C-alpha cells in the first residue's frame, strides 16, 4: 500500500481571506508582536489597507516597522519603504501603540452629553486613577479602540497584538464584564437607573446618605469621590454598554480571525492550548496556530549523525575540531526532534493539522528586512 499523500494546507493569507479583524494572541516572549506586524505586512502586500495595533508595553513594533515612536493614533509606514518590500498601492500599512489614558479620555469626550459633564468626569480623582491604572485599563481601552478602528474608513483590516495569554483572556472577556458591571443592580441602584421622578431622587438621596454615613464612620474621602464619579458617569453608561455589546459581537463575527502564537517550549505550549480551549468555550473563531522559534533541520544537510559528520570533516578541520562539530550537530538534531514532537502535540491539541512553523532566527527582528523574512516564513507552503 502506498503512503498517504501529505496534507497540504491553504496558505495563512488564504485562511485570513475576508478578515476585517485579526487578533494575535498567546503567551509572552514568543514573538507575538513581531508575528502581528509580519501578518499586517503580508496583508498589505495583498492590497489591503491595514492598521496594526500593539498593547505590548515593550514597544517593539515601532522598531520593527521603522516608524519611530508610536502613539495612540495610527501612523503610516512610508510608501517607499513598503515598495522596497513588495507592497504596492492600494496596499497600506499603519501602526499604533495603544495609550490607555488617551483612549479613555477620548471615549469620555465622545460619550459625554455636554462639555461640563466631560470635564467633570475627566477631573474626578476616581476617574484619573481608573484611566491610568496598569491592571485592567489595557483590556478596557483595547476594546474601545478596536471598535473605533473597525469602523474607520481608512482601513480594510485591523491586526491586534494582545497581552500575554492569561491577560489576553481578560481582553476577550472585557466586553462581557463591562456590560455585566454596568447592567448590575448595584450600579443601577447607585445611578438611580430604571427609576424616574420621585423614585430616582429617593434612590440617589439614599445612596448619598449611605456614602455620607460611611465617610463619617471611616473618614475616607474616597467614598465621596466615588459618589461624585458615579453621579457624573450616569449619562455615559448607556454609551459604554453599547460599545461593549458592539465589540462583543465583533469578536464573534465571521470576519474576525484569531491566530494563536506560541513557541515549542512546554510552558508557552501549555498556555497556547489553554487559550485555544477558551476560544472554543466562548464561541470565538480560531483560524491558525503559529509556532515561532522552532529548531529545524536544513533538508540539504542530510541525516547523518555526528560521528559521520566528524569523519567527513576531519581531513579539513583536524580530528579534535571535527569531533566537536559532530557533537554540536547531534545536539542540533536532538533539539529539532524535540521541537518537531512539540509542534505535533500542539497541532493535535489545538485542532490545526498544519500549523505555521517559523524557524529560529540567529538575530532579533528590529527592522523591516528582518520583518519581511518573518512574513515570508509565515507564508511558506505547509504540509
């Protein structure tokens, strides 16, 4: 019986055909930011107008794209730079680095019913703490920014680089948590929502009395600040809830694709599998697995062991050095075999029969030519 034909996969770009949002997610330290930028470059090469967004605090994206410092608004990569990498009009590539504080402020300015309400929110001490807090602010503002960019007529597709995987789950769950919080009975009661006339005034008066009593008992002014914050927030809650609901639908839309990025090591591989299962549990579309920094064997190098390699090289290098090269070759073969087994386990666990394998590079990706090399590896035929 003849051996079965190898499974040949559609290219990664083919699997992303029709995508309007591409979310790159996975553990930290596996080249996720670089993968997002390389995918954005590849999509621009297909004539798409692409915005790539990072919330990675390491800020490596600007270095890889050669655009200097990134801010909260997308900046274009120069057409001449893109042309040198094979990207021609109508393809465009824009990049930005999410700034939680500016995004928060912009959302408040958009949703506030009047300038007075906007200034009251922006000046509130509770708001200033929330909008600059390290924990949670990236996830919330990434939700808001993704909503804006998806509706921006300048772009056909948005590529989003997310935090490391467990934090990325916070991003995925943020729309549900935001909506649940704003719809909760406690917040509704504090805001006097669902009541009109005398009932609303009684609810607000009761809230103020309760907070005032707690202040007298504790002497903590934060309770008054919280009361003020909730009072000025009231007219904005419907806008926040609507934004959260829109992004919740966007993350489950058929035009959204999730690419899980990982490495072959046991820790990042375990986190990638965990993330993939969460996607399945919440009904979000998984498109592809990318395994970065994999040790691979050059097919042209043959399959001889270190002893055979050393014997061939001994006349040219001398026996001691040739033997050392042979031992290094055996180590490399063992690493390649280990990584191949890891990729096979990841493939089975995530349900991607032909994951994208990106070989280990001997240098960091800090410029566009190196980024183009990653792009080419991502698009290489797979079987």
